[in-house]
């Protein structure tokens, strides 16, 4: 397959001068994300206008370093057109060091383990048409145009499709964390809030939805499930209920609260980062740390589990007596402890499936919730905060007039989906 010089020029424009895989210190979600992503959109429009990139055969998944043949040549052409392989390395059909590094670069850009060989997920990403990538970049630009989040001196961002967390200070990423976010049927919400406290050895109160969907079916199969999970049933005035007195076979609407005791097996792990919001989600630890090794990390019921969450907690508490060692020592006591931040830290949960970073790498993630649509973009864009209404003086009623007020209760807050 021949490649026209103009296509090579477009690919070369995407390729960094250095072939090393690096991560810029600037956040993926920040004041400069719009302009950089616009650059990526223009480059990909050029690629699309010239016919896009070719599909690679599924047999490339069998290739190993030093392999040779037409499959390697096809893979090289694909990596060239997305700017992952330098033009001078495209000749030949050997799976050499340059190809390994190009595959790793491609994998990093798509949030995959950089193994240097093509697996199932890498193959799917390679064969995603450029038109899909254009739509993802366009969706990001539309969300950022309507963005209502103010980038403060310190803030935290959760990118839901990227299943990742960044702690940002003075425009630089201080910490990056893998995350586990909501699965497709229990999605994590797009929102902005303020982190107000770090909770050590927290309780977990299961929301009614999880009690119905998960806990009741478990109890029908495993009568000792609650005991094994260190969970208690609490009724009126927090009086404990014996699970043996509950008719689990016919129970549909629970008349009790399910609360899990603090400890290493708690669904929240041993740390919760609290950020009051109407969706009742937050950041937290997890006892299932092996899940962070997966490239696909959509396993929660809405909240975000954070790898290395204690380091994130220490960062949030910088400037106080609470350092990582003192946090670790306090957790070891096994007692609940709520530590308020001196100053709330803004947090944004965003939905970005395509963007360009400060290092020039263009990143793509799966549209896990199918929100890269016109309507989906609207519902997954952070809206500006509504200004608080000014307090108004209450007029003194005339003696002959009986004031009439509208009866009604505020809507009940959602119980946390967590886990």
C-alpha cells in the first residue's frame, strides 16, 4: 500500500519529535484542553478527508516481536496514519523495536496496558473508524464550550470514560490515579461539587436500590451473607434486627437499613473522600484492589473507587497535621475518624472520550454510556452553578390578612450508590 506524502505530513504533524512515551504535567481537563483538542480535530479531519486509516486483519493479534510478513506491514501502515509510527520506520515488514514502541504509544493513548503487542482491545481500537474518533473529539469540544466548571488553584477531576483521577494544583497534575467507575447500568454522573472531608474507617450504608438488587438475592442464596460481610440490619431508632427474623423469600421492600461495619473488608475500604452532592456519589477506597489491574474498569454502582486513595487523601489534607504516615497510623486504630479540609477542594466528574494532552498525544476512550450524541452531550456537560438567591426581607403581614404558604416537602436526597 502506498501512502501519499500529504498523508505522511499529516501523520508526522501528530507525531512527537521524541518517541518516548511521556505524560505531561498539565491535566487532561483544564483551561487549555479545548484549544488542544481543536488541533486534534483538525488533524483527524485531514486524515478522514484522505480516506482514513485501513483496517488491520485480526491475525495481527498473533504477532510477536521479530515476526515478519504482510500482517506486520499492514499494522505499520495503520500506526503511521495515526502518528504512532515515524515515517522513516514504515519500510519493511519486521515487528522490530520501532513497531513495539509504536504499539505501546497507541495503547497509552487509548488507556490500555502498554504491552507492545496487539490484543483484543488494542485490535478494536485500531479498527475504530476515524469518523468515530472525529465524533468523540467533537463531543469533547461541545462539552467544553458549555462547561460550567471554574478551574481553581487546586481541584480534582474524575474522567469517567477514562476511569481515572487527577489532582491538580497551579495548573499541574500532582497525582494521577486509576479509578473504577459506574458500570453501564449504574452510571457515574457528570457533576461538580466540593470535597469537604476525608473519612477514615467509614461505615457503608447500602442504598435501597442495592439492597433490592444485590443484598436480598444474596440472602436468599446465602443466609450467612450479612454476617460474612460484617453487615447489620438497623430498624427504627437504629435498633439492630436479627436477619433470621426476616422473611427474605418474600421481601420486596426493605423496612430496615443495611450498614456495613468499618474495616478492611468494608465496601468503601478504609477511606472515603466526601463531596456532598445531589447524586450522593463520592471517592473511596476498595478491598477489591485487583480490579485496578484491568484495562476496563467499569464495575461500580456509581461512585469512584480510587487506586492509592490514601495518597490522594494526604494531598487533600496538605498543610495540616494529617500526613500520609499519620493517616496510616489512624486507620490502623480501626476507629472512625472524619477529618474536615481547611478549605474545600472543587471536584469535577467529566465525560471526555477524546482529547489532546499537553504532550501532543491524542487520547481516546470508549463511549461507555453512549453519550457522544447530541442529546447525550447536553446531559453530560457540567452546567454553571446557579447563584444562590439573595436573602429577602420578609414583609410584616397586615393584621387583617392571613398568610398562606404552599405545603410541600423538599425532594429526598439520593442514597449513595457507592461501591
